């Protein structure tokens, strides 16, 4: 009958079936639809498909997997249990002859033996059957597996045949390499020699992958077209579309395919949201470890990228893009450029810190503070329980402050502003080079398909209109409008396609967003205020201690504990704000995934930025400036006196807060959470799956590839990855004047972060669907915004937080000899202790061993014997004017220099622009030659046709031609 023929499978209309491919059928007399199980695979094919990467025939690769919940059928439904069978040309013809009344029947009502849960499961099954039938009509091939080792989970394996791949590649305008190759030349021989030398020197730093080999030729790429298949190298069709491209094509078909069982169209996202399917994901290429693991891209990525032993090597960005797609490839390329640019910033920051260490013994203000011969009595730091203290007790704080508050700090702030500009320009050039190498030039993003939530809201809106339409109104115009509404409703899913959500529909969500955002920001301010009260009350309590050691370390204890509390609160609120931002974005019901992502990024960034930097901004710009003066302090709740900075300034406290917050977020949130949470979720899913009544020997069997990937953590997008790096970029640039070692700690963190993210993507997460992108999107604008704000913030930090400006003003305006001698005394004002308010004087006024009549405090005010006692002095106005002038000059000069850097460095490298232009010319030549070839063929056909016509109408040539033919035949 038929031998060695392979048949594609099409499902029956009344049975839930498993599809297998059959080889080696010797003879088929008839096909029994209830149960057919023919599987004649060779041992090699069985070994190949055992890993779950192929269909049962061992040849068709699994491009995508859908999973759904499988429940054991009840006794009343046992007869409807599906069987595994093969559908070929004969079975399809039999199915066509069967009556289709069953499929046309409405969903059965739940009987007395059938619960509402069973009916709900039946509804999901009917939706799956229709959706899968539509997928087959789109040309995809499906195969089911409900008898795997994962209890309660069924798998639908999807394979895209060649004709579907070609069709969708043309629809998606995928650029594919053609047969035409051309030579890639350097801009000059000198540059070529330099690049060759650099390549040889850095050869040990390159990963051992083929993508990093420097090639002098490149394939000319062109959007794929079925009419121009001869332009492409199709000698090996299996490898022409790689696994990343195949999965993205299948995902595009899944998004476009609809299910209309519920009268309103539902795509794959809606089916996932309603629970008809549990998950949808492409497969990883194979295993990453084991004895008999075959070589694959995933294993290569794990060895050359995700391993901590190769931390010193460059990233295989080309292989990352090949496996995960352009969007993820661009993220890791950006992260690599950012990490490389941190190297010079770290070196300069270490130099600034070392400069402070070397010059600390030569700093005159620190020496004056530490001089025990200067018996300067300071006013109490708090009411009653705090007493007078000598200035030399702040020696340690003053010396430590000089490490971060020195003339080199200004230079470092200017350097970091220019560094940010260079980084942005370098990334733009790198991005353009990647666009050229990855054939993304000219790529334009198309509008995404509507999200499931948007379709559901539109469906609800349509149902409300349908409910209104059922009530027939009176009046001629109203009846006419009512008829139009009914007509639209009767067209089913077309109603939902025409409907859309307006601003009026979203108005409650927008109002909720505004109120909740303000509320969350208010919560952050309230927590910062609570930490302030903690510092004030703890300081007063520790000063009351009888232990002299505790009383001497009050400042350090309060600073450290408050910074740790701030860190813990920031970590907790980060998770809360992330969930709140996602909830608020979901309330708005954005139409597309791109719109949802951009709105989510904006809200998350605002909340997390405020959460991370509000405590730092308070210490930098507000602490110590809302205190008042002795005898007239500013109180909170009439009992808590506002805290003031140490004599060395608030810069040291700012450094402590910044370092603890930055290091804590990187170590705990970015590293421990990223390692622990995915592993914990994977363990929970694995434990739940093993609670079923499996035999022990069944548990020990190896899972298929699609089952193994099911237990991996779903890919949640790149927003968390970008967000933590943007916040880190803020720590590196915004307050770098107070913490020059921030770039160094960021560099060390990123070296670990790259390998940590790589291991997570390769081993811990399901393989994401490859997404095309030509840039990093909204994140670039956020980076530019942070870089611009950093210039202003550092200008204010240098002017108002550090003592750089007061020292300059004293040295050039008030110093008798032009030196810094006498600066400390110049910054201290006098206070008569008899002017204390009632109940605020120290309980132990003679703790220093002598009676105090005059104490000093840090401020620019007139002495008590002045005609205007305790009023601000002229020195205060001089310093304030200098501070404001420095802010204006620093901001404008640095921004001007950044703009000059932006103007000088071109966005597109010269060699790339030359190659892009060369590609256009070569493409035009290729099509012109093809067009000329077509015209020549048409001309030849025309000439041949004219000759045939002339010979047919010539009476003299016809007999001669016939006789010649006859003679040859004999």
C-alpha cells in the first residue's frame, strides 16, 4: 500500500489526541481513529528525541512549547479520554467525510454528575482545541505529551516547517545573509595595524567562541523574500534559521492566532491569563553539564560567559545575541561598556582618595582642631543631658573628613561629569557598530499586538454595550442607534476589535496613579523623618549613659545604626514599590507591551530613585541648616531638637550613608536576592511536582528538555536588571564628590554582576523569546537625565556640604597672611551660656573641670557683645554669595564641556558609515544585475517566440523542417 512515508498530524474534531510522526508503515488497510499507536523509530532517533528537543520522529525540532493543566477524567467523562493516533492523508479524508455536527454543537451544560469545576476545565479544553486547530491552519505542526514525568501538566510541542518560516520571515522583514560577500576594510592602514596590535595584546581576554574571530569579509544582508530565495544560501535549510529566529517566528504566529470560543477573540496572552495554558516558552538548546552532553550554544555560553573563572574576559556579545536576541544582547553590551568605562573612573577615584590620605597631615584646619593646646569649649549638642565639650575631641572626624573633602574632590567632580558624557558618546558609537554587525540598520519597530488585559477590558466594555443594546429605547434616533449597536454586537469578535479604551475609561486609573504615587513618596519622607527622630532620641539616650566609652562613641554609633536602618527600609520599600508600580501600571491597562514597559519603568524609577536618595539628599542639603543657634534652637514636637553636623561638616556623614546604602544594595539586593530567590522558587516548584503519587523509579528517570525548562523561572523582562544599574549609576555620579571610591565599588560589583546575570539567564531562567531592538530605549534618556542632574547635585555638594568654598573665601578675603591659619576660629561664633532657654542648660555644667561662661558653635553670627548679637555676620553673606557663584559657574562650565564632547565625537564611527554606504551600493548593483538578467531572459524568450511564429507562418520552411525531422527519426 504505502511504505516509508511520513505523515503530518491533524487533530480529530471530537477527540483530544496526541500527535506522533510515523515511519516505516508497511501496510495500512484502514485507520482506527479511537486508538492508533505506531512508532517505528530507529535507536538513533529514539536517543535523539529522548532529550525532548525533537518530535517523536526524531527529525522535526521543537520550536516552542505550550503547557496546560491536566486533570484525571471523572467516571462520567472516562469515555472521552483521548488516545494517541496518527493523522495522514487517509485519516484527513476520513475526518472530512464524518459529520461535523458535533463540532458545531454548543458547549455542553454540566450534568448532575459533572461539577462546575469540570465544566470550567471543559471550557479551557475547548478553547485549547480551537486554538491548536487554528495553529495547524496557520501551518504549524503540533505534538502533545500528557504521559510525561511531570504530574498534572500536559505539553504541546510546536514545530514550524520550512514554508511557515519563509512566510513569517518575509512578513517580519527579517534581514538574512545573502550569498553575496564583500571585504570589510579598515579606514586606513595605520588603524588596521593598531587594531591588529591591540587584538594580539588582548587575545587572552577574548572568549573562545567563533563570533569573536576577526573576519575581513561580511555577508550582504537583505530582508528575506520568498520570491528572491535564490539570493540566499539555502544549501542547509536546517541551520538557515537558527533556534532563536525559529522561536521568535513561532511566537509571532501565536500572538496573531485567535481563539473565538467565547465569542470574543483571544490570543495566546489572553489564553495564558485565563489559565487555558500555564506557560509558553521556547526551549534551551540543550544541557550545560553532564557526561554525554552534546556541544551547543547554551553550553558554550555557560563555559565562556557564565562561569566565574572567566571574569577577566570580554563578553561574547555576538553569541549572546545569537542565543537570546538583540534586546538582551544590547543590555549585556551596554553593561560591558559601562563596566569598562568604570575602570578609568575607579583609578581616578582611588587617586583622589590616596591624595587625601597623603595630605591629611598637612591640612591646617585638621591640625588646628586636633591641637590640644587650643582649649576651645564647644556648646552642648543636645539639651540638658549633653554638656560642654572640647573641640579637639572631634579630631578623628576632622581627619577622616579630609580624606573626602579636599581640593582634589572638585577636580574629581568635573572629571566624573565629563566621564558621563564620554560614556554616553562611547555607548552610542558602540550601539551603531552593533547595529551594523547585527544587520539592524534601517530596522523600525512595528506596533505590538494588544495585551491580554487590554483585550479583556475591551471585551468588558463591549459586553456593557451589548447589555445596553438589549433594552430597546423609544424615539426614532434612539432606535436607529440601538439597531446599529445590535448589528455590531451580532458580529462577535469584530465588536471588540473596533472598541478601544479612551481617556474617559482610564480616568479613574490615572487619578489612582497620581494619588498613590504621591502617597508612596510621602511614605518615603515619613520614614526619613522617623529615622531623624531615631537619631535625635538615641543620641540623647546615649549621652545619659554612665559608661564613658558609650558616651564617647555616641556619634559613630548613631550614624552607623541609622544608616543600617535606612538600608533595611530601602530594601523593603524597593520590593514594595516595585509591586505598587506594576499594580498602578496594570490599572492603566496599556494597549501594547511596549507602552506597558515604558510606563512601568517610569513609575518604578521615580519611586526607587526617591526611596534610595531621599536620606542622602537630606544629609547633604538639609541636615545642620535647620538647627537654629544656642538659645534659639528649632524643635520638632516641642521636645526634639534638630540635629546638626559634626564640626568636620556633614560630608563625612554623607559618605557613611552613601557607602552603606550603595554597598548594602549591591551585596544584598543585587547579588543575594538574585541568586537566592530564583533557586528558592525553582525548589518550591520541584517539591510541589514530586508530591504526586509517582513510583520511586519514575522519579529517578531523566526529564525531557521541555519538562526541565518548565521548572525554570519565567523570564520577567530586563526592567529589574536595568533598574539596579541605573540606581548604581546614580550613586556613582550624583554624590561622587562625597565618595570618590564609589566607581571602584561599582566596578567590583559589576564584574560579579555580569557573571551572575549570565548564569541566571543561561541556567536559572527559561529561554526568553528573542526580541529585536536597535537601542536600549527609554533607558538612554534616563541615563542622560541622571548625568545632567549629577552636574547640578555635585555643584551643590561642593558648595554647601563641603568646606571647600568657606576655605577659599577665608584664604583670599579674611586671612591675614593668605594661608589657612586661623580658619577654624574664623568659622566659630560665640555664645553666652547665661542666654540658654529655661530647661535647656546642661545638667553637668562643670564636666570639663571648670566653669564655662562662653561656648563656641559653628556658624557665622555676631558675638553676644555686638550691637546686633547673634545676627548673621557679613562673612555669612560673603560665603553664601561665593557658594551660589560657584554653583552657577561650575554647572555652566561643566555642561558646556559635556556639550563640546558630545559635538566633537560623532555618533556613528567613520568606518561604519563607510561600510553602510558600501552596502547600499552593493545591494543596488546586485538588484540591477538581477534585473538585467531578467530582462535578458525575457528578450531571449521574445526572440525565440518570434522565430517560432515566423517559422509557423512560412510555407517554405515547414516541409523542410518536417523532412529533416523524419530523416533523423529514421
